[in-house]
């Protein structure tokens, strides 16, 4: 135990010193070059292998690097490429070829933004039932189908696609994952308007899109296992997003409460309770992020359900505290609201309970895999996908 502690102390000291040396040497670099240099120094994801932006270290040490980078006044880059950084990068490390792993640098620097092409009109919760079809064609594949709710497809350079390569086996077994060049011939992105007024997600139509076999990620027919890695990382990323007391839902709640103190002192207990729950959840999220076993499991599902539910409770209370003013979006000019506000936080709340797996579905995951309760009946599990009635036209 004493030896272990000494080893980990030494390792964390080395990471801190390396991060300090890097930050000092990169002081004058612009944002993009700084991120590139951070990747080259193995400080992008310290737990990734050397050459992939990491040092093969314990993931817990990433917070040491992040703290040094933040102390140097550099903003966290996660939001510049959330799908790429939060989901695609760990999947490429686990499943990608060394050629595919060369994409990690431009993912970290956000030179290449990525989107996730999983959900379809007929397949969201039942993702394994999807219909988008990839057919082998010479040295590559030809893809036809429609994707839905694709966040950031309008700006993405690459998409991470889950498609059906064999319709004649049970649904989970006939899937394969691919990288899609979003500028390829046959890729059409149509924005969707959300109730907040924004258009952050889209419909994506894929018509005879050619994909080289070198863009396949993981073995043919193993797409479901690759997708599970992606989804666990997505839930991890949503749950671990640090809750700020000055921004986001909690920031709005605290600002609303401070503004109404005296008249609404009665809400103090509720505000403190929600803030405490968010802090606890933040720590649980950090623990999950730093866990050495980050393979797909039910824990991210638990965190994600808690986070989504808490966000809604916080937004509800913020709206109550703000009263009629909470309906207003400051600066709204009838087009796209640009300001974060209580109203937008409230309107966006339900999205968190759906994105990355709905609360109902994740509760089933928790019930079955964490609590060991009897499994839901799944009558189509062993049937060939092609023999299941789908109730929609599917590409033949
Ligand atoms: C903000 C946002 C961003 C998103 N971004 C992306 C993206 O970038 N890429 C992508 O691929 N997808 C994305 N999605 C899609 C998201 O993954 C799906 O919306 C989600 O998986 C639910 O699928 P669905 O919308 O088809 O709903 P459905 O699966 O049709 O579900 C409808 C309702 O039925 C319930 N339900 C369904 N099955 C069961 C069951 N067995 N037991 C109990 N209840 C059930 C659900 O919980 C839900 O309430 C995004 C969604 C949102 C809201």
C-alpha cells in the first residue's frame, strides 16, 4: 500500500511538472496551436496511449493537467467539439486502426468537428433496430438511409455512423460502425428547429454515399459493441460536465434566488438542497471520469439519469423564483435567441432527459444491470432483423 501511494505520488508529480513545463513553453501560442502542442505533449487525455495524445497514465491525473491549463487562462475545449472529444476519441482509441487514430489530434484541437449518426426516425431507444443500410461494394461500402437528431451535423467534418450491414441476422449482430466524410457526395443535412428557437440538430439523408473500407471502425458485425462504448462515453460526458454555480441551470437558479432574497427567503432550503445535490453529482461524475475501468457499464446511466432529472428540477425552481419575467428571453429579436436565460434553460431541460438515452430506458439499464431485477421481455432479440415488422419503409 505504502509503495503504491509513493508510486502514484511520484506519477502525479511528474504529470504536474510536465503540465507546468508545457504551459510555460506554450504561453504565446494561439488557441489552435496551444491545443495541438498539448496533444503532442501527451496532455490531451493522459490515459490514452503515447502518440494518441496521452501518456498511458491514470485518468485521474487529467484533472491535474486541466487545472494547470485553466490557471494559464486557457478555456476548456470540450464544447468546441463535444461529440468528437467526448465520444469519438475514446472509441477510436479502443476500436480504431492506427491510421484512424491519426485523426485524434484534429479532434482534440477541434479543427475537425464530429457528429454522431446513430438515431433514426424508427430507431432511437431501440437503436439496434435501425434501418440505415451499408452494402459491401468492391473495396468499400455504399450507404443509404436517414438519420435524425444529429447534433452539429451542420458544422461537422466527419460523422460517426452506425449502419446495418447484415439484415438477416438478429438486430444487434448485423451492425457495423463507419466514419463518414460529411462533405461526401450524397450526404444532405437539413436543420431542425427546436422549441428554444435554435437549430442545433438536424436530419441527415445518406443517398448512395461511398465509404472506403479503411473508414470502417471495428470488425464487420461488431457495430453494436462499438456503439455501446460510444454511448457509455456519451453518458459519461453529459454526467461529468462540471456544474458551475455561476452559469447554466444552477447559475440561473442562484442568480434568481439572490435577486429575490427577502421576498422569497422561503425557497432557501430548496435552493441549498439542489445546489448540494449538484455538487455531489459533480464529484460522482469526476470519480467516474477518473475511474481506471472506463469500459461501458451501467454507472454512466445512473449519473446521466440523476443529472437530467436534477437539471429539470433546478430549471423549474428558477422559473418559479423569477415569476412572469422568467418567460422572457433577454435580447430576443424574433429570430434565434442568442442569450442564455432562465426561459431557455427551462425549455432545454427536457432535451437532457432524452439525449444519450431517455430516462425511462436508462432506468431499465439500471434495474437490470445494477439492481439485478428481471429483464424486460425482448421478443425480437433472436429474430433476423429482416423478419421483424418495422412499420416504415426501409431501404432494401
Ligand atoms: C438534444 C438532443 C440531441 C441529440 N443528439 C443526437 C445525436 O447527435 N446523434 C444521434 O444519433 N441522436 C441524437 N439524439 C437522439 C436521441 O438519442 C434519441 O432521441 C433518444 O435515444 C430517444 O429516441 P427517440 O427520440 O426515437 O424516442 P423513442 O425511442 O421513440 O421513445 C419515445 C418515448 O417512449 C419511451 N420508451 C421507448 N421505449 C421504451 C421502453 N422499452 N420502456 C419504457 N419507455 C420506452 C421513451 O423513454 C420516450 O419517452 C439527440 C436527442 C436530443 C434530445
